[in-house]
């Protein structure tokens, strides 16, 4: 997704993970969310951050729940 709403969603998600970068922003209705931002964290892991229409965190789901030695998937 693009536009002012997507930009706000991206900024809100990145604020939760300092030093991270956004890989993708899309509209998402899962878990009652409005936005989903895929964030690449500073440690190399990724997390899907779901935000409501007010850009507040609904849920953040890591692609890999283990905090191991960088054994992440694709």
C-alpha cells in the first residue's frame, strides 16, 4: 500500500522497533487490524506489526518466535 495512511502506518511500526526498516506495508483486516507492516529488525529478524485505524498496535507476530543465533527462515 502507498499514500499518507501507509506512510503513517510505517512510521508507527518503525517507532516500535528502533533501528529497523519496513519491508512492506499493506491493508489487513486480520485480528481487527487495519494495517500490516512487515518490519526487518536491527537483529535481522522480521516481525509483522498489525495496527488499527488509529495506528495503534494490535498485535506483533514474529516470523520466527525463537530468539536464537540468527537461525531465521526465508
